C-alpha cells in the first residue's frame, strides 16, 4: 500500500493527480493501481438494496494477480470520463441476482440511477478492504474528486514490487518523486510525504496486538492445564508405586514402565485435544459473531487442517513433556523399597513438586483474572462517560433517495427536505434531521482550516477540524447543549451567508480570551467558506467514548442547506437521519418505510441502529478481549480449584496414619482442619504473590492490553485485590472439602492403614 502523509496524520488518502504522476514515474513497481470505496443503491434487478462498491482502474485485477471468473476487465474507453457505463459484479451478487448463469454478461444493473452493463464477474471470495458487490470504472468518478490535486477523498493506492525490489527501496524512490511534486505544486502538495507498507500489514493493522494478548491467555490456560494433569499423574504414579514394583519384580524393565506412563499421558492429551477441537468447531461461528470489526477477514477464520495439525503437535508435545514427571519417578524408584512401604513411598519430594504445580496454577490464574478485571472496569468506566449529547431514544438510519428525484441540485434539496418532513410527521417522532456524521461512529471527516484571513502557507501542516454537514434541527435533536450564540436555522440556506457552529474545545483552543462569535472559519482544500461562527456547543465524542488518545478533535457543524450546488450530489447521499423517538425499532421500521415509499418505491433503508447499539459497538475493541479473557480466567479458576482439591485430597490420603496419630494424641478436628487449610493457603498466597508481580509487569509492558484501558491504571489496587480475594475464596472452598474429610478419620482405622 502507498499512502500520503502530512505533519498531522501518518496516513491519509491519496490525491488522484499525484497517483497518476507516481504511476508514470515510479520504477520500483511492476504495476500500480488506485481504487475508491463507497456505498451504492442497487435498484435493478430485484428488490432495492444498499450495497458496497468499489471504483477501480484499468488493469486492477491484473495488479492483484486475480482472474475474473467470467468476462473481462474494463477497456481503456470505459475507464475514461464519459465512457460507456460498465460494471464487474461480485460472485455473490452474480449468484444471488442472476442465478450464477453465464447469460448475466451483457445484462444491466441499475446502480445509483445509472444502468451499467455487466462485463465481468469477480472470482469467488475476492475482496479488498470491504466485500464490494459492484465494481465500476474509477475514471468515471466525479471530476471534483479526480481532478483536484489538493483533494484526498477516499483514494487508496497499492502496487506490486518488481522482482528484487524491496519496500525500503520503493519508499526511498516514492519519497523522491513526491518531493519533486511538492516543488511543482506547492499550493496543493506542500509538506506531503509518502509511506509505503506491505499490503498484509495494512489489512491486519493492530489486530496482531489483540491476537498476541489472546494467545498469551491461551498459553496460560494451557500451562495451568498441564500443571494440573502433571500433578494428578504424579499423584497417581505414587499410588501405583507398589504396582510398578511388582511389575519390575516380574521382569518388566524401567523403560517399559516409562513407556506405559507416557502412553497413558498421550492418550489423555489426545483425547482432550479431540474434545477441544470439537468444541472449537461448534463454537467458532458464535465467537466470530461476537467480534464484528475487531479482526480482519473473520469470514476466513475456521477450524481447518493447519489448526488441527497445530493442535495435534501441541497435544503430543504436552503429553510427552508432562508425562515425563511420573515416568522419571517410576524410572528411579527402588522396587524393594516400594514393596516394603506398601505403596505409600516417600512423599516429601512429591509434595514439593505438587506444591510447585499449585503455585504455578494460582499465579497464572491471577494474571488472567487481573487482565479480565481491568477490561471489565474499563467497560464500566466507558458506560459512565458523558458523550456530550443525550443518548436516550435516538435512532440513526440512512435512506437511498431515489435518483429519479435527485437529477439536479435543486430537486435533490427538495427531495431530502420532503423526506425529513414526512419522517417528522410520524406519530411518536419527537424530532429528526440529517447529519453526515453520527457520534461514536468515526464518520466525521478531517479538514485543514484557518480563521479569518490568516491562511497558512501549508494546508498539509494546518490544524484540522472534524466537520459535519447537518440540518438545522440536528443539534437540538441530539440534545447537544448550546453554550453560546445560536444553533443553525432554517433560514441558513445557499442564498444566505455561510455560517458554522463550533464546539467548546475549538473555542477554548483558538479563542481562549475572546468571543468566537462573528469570526470566520474557512475549511478544506477546496476552501469551503469563509463561514461566520454563530454558536458554540458542547464537545461530542465523535470516534469513540475513549477519545483521549486521538489528539485534538476540534469540531465544526455546517448547514447541509448551504452546500454549493456542485457538491450536492456528493454530500447529500452521505447524510444519515437521526430520529428522537420512544418507539422501538420493530415499530419504527414499518412506519419509516411507509413514509419513505410515499415518494418512490425504489428507496432502500439501511444502517438502522439505536444509539445504545452504537455505544455498545464503540466499545467492541475492549468488550471482545474482555469476554474471552473472562472466559479463560473462569476456566483457569476452575482448573486451579481442581488442582488444589486434588493436592489436598492426595495429601489426606498419604497422611492418614499421621492424622490418626495426631488425633490419638489429643488433636481435635479443628486442628486437623486448620492443618490442611493452612497448608493450602500458604501455597495459594505464594501463588498470588508470584502472580501479582507477573500481572503487574505484564499489564505495564504489554501495549496490547494497556492501550485498551480507560479510567483504570494497569496496577489498579481494587482489581488486584478483588482478583486475589476471589482466588483465595475459591481455593479455600476447593481445599475445604477434602480437608474436612480428614477430620472424619477414625484413629484406630488410620493406624492400621496401609
């Protein structure tokens, strides 16, 4: 991937004229291609629906090394402005709307009011950043986007390196080319830089950090499980020492006994692997459904052959490694001593080994509990964050307004105003209006700006604002508090002077000692404005509830009605509708559909979400790892309690005679109970001490966890204390059951115990 950058952002979309110059000049690449993505309305064939689409250039699939399943790519004539409308459709759309028949070639699809002739069908599973269903020629895109060198409106660029060329070499060459373009076009390109990165890195992004965090959690659960199994096998081998002694006396050599124990360990390990693989296969879809947008290409995640092979290898390694402890014990055992001791054997070393395993289990469990607890507290803090508006009874949606109603800028304005008025007339709707950016979705665009007449020399290095085009009632509909001046009004139209409303952070930064009302603001590479500032409102969380790490986010709201005519076809379709109503979605959808269809029946409704759903989705980055870490921590807690139970049970069995002697000498049941509980708590507290140190180090050094936290420190004492108390309580309960059994030992029976 080839990105432009500037002093404000490390990656930005590319200027199409710059891309064309790169394509003509760069020598490090075999091929270079650009593409753009957007939503479109498909109205024929079939029912109207909103689809994802990409605009692609000539030779696009060839650059990716992909071949069409049917038909051809675009021709040079089709890739020019005013060329014949041609389209390549996805394999999915081909099968859904045309039954997968070859006769689909030459037929047409109506996209955004234009009839495109189908010239090709994409191969199965082909996708870029999105699952596009329609591909149209990039060269036919709006000239406002393609011909403006200063515009950075959604153009992505990727290239295929020549054999022997490296990413660093291409980076150096592209930087040289861009520096030359900056000198040639200083007004548009001053301070523009280039960043080249592998396509895989661009697609995967920061998902590797989340996967590393979860892989570490899986490793800890595996460690706890292995320690548990080794502990149980060790206890079982001690109980079978007399059996092994008899086998040795009958001629079995030590290697044969060790192989038997390893075989038993491998059978247990492989059985567990088969059961785990089955659970993973059955639960795979449910887990993936819980993490929309967190990991890329989740549709390709499955329990496949490489996963099963990895599971098999891990199971074999675990079976061998953790079966060695009892095997080595049987190897070194003296048969005569084992026969004399009646199977009890010397247990001091075994107790120490088992105690070590318990400490490992407790420490690992505490690390997982702390990680899950920190993320849980983060979610609770995020739910209590003030987003800057009233979140109750808000529903957002988009409508694909019929292109028969939007043939001219004036007819487009009328169609949208009539649409919002019909929605406002729905019984139960308190308020409604348009906005090109919905809070907590990250839809707001960033534009360079300047105040009054102070235009900077370099727009690339100029401060940025988040801009939204809204209807006059949007701020009131959202419950965004007015702090100074006024809101946008109905009489702010294309025929009146441009106005804008800024947020509190903007006013504090650029007008710390003065009144912003009356000053003008000009924004964008195409210089939208100057617009007079008429009001100041509260700051709104635009990208997410945890936006502290996103830098300065100065916000400005412009009237959608004041957009110049040439930008109406671009900006109006981007607008969402926000509705304040107590009606639930099930009741709202049918009445909105009825209101929308009054003007035309070919208008799809899509992206309908309540504000509560939007808020929940904005926390998905924290919620998904919290759920999995919580599940792993719960499983670890269960395994650790089983380990403690097994250790105390084994200790009771091995110390029956000691218990009998103690009770015969006058020890009461309470002392015996405290003996075993005390032994257990020493191990648990030791494990907690080790785990607390480990958890503190990991939470402070792992960026994959620390960047997810909000409102809570990595060493939060409440989380550490709660996790420790939970662990002590569960371990105490697990140890109490076998310890209580020790108090019921009959001294006379115990003294005769073999």
